[in-house]
C-alpha cells in the first residue's frame, strides 16, 4: 500500500513526486507541526490548524509547479 504510483513503463506521476517533495520540505522546515508553547506561556506565533492546512496546500501547489517545470525562477 505504500508503493509509489507508477505507470506501466515504471515512471512516477508528477503528483507523487510533488507529494514526496512536500513531505521533504515540510519535515526539514517543521512546516505543519504544532508549535509547542512553554508551560504557562501562550505562543503568539502558534498558527491555527486551518492556517497550517492552507499553507501545506499552497506548498504542495508550488512543489507540483516546480516538478512540472513551471516553477518560479528566483
């Protein structure tokens, strides 16, 4: 079940590659993790779950554009 989706000739779909890129970037940067506040303190920078989801979806879209060769040149 954890097998990457592949076509008959063994190549992976752009969506799957973009998802792997998203996972790498999110794990490397800590994106999408709940911010741990120190006991007794409220973290002002803690984002709402909806904001985290929106950010991850935006990041996936950017990853897909890069994989498709439509990414921004910076």
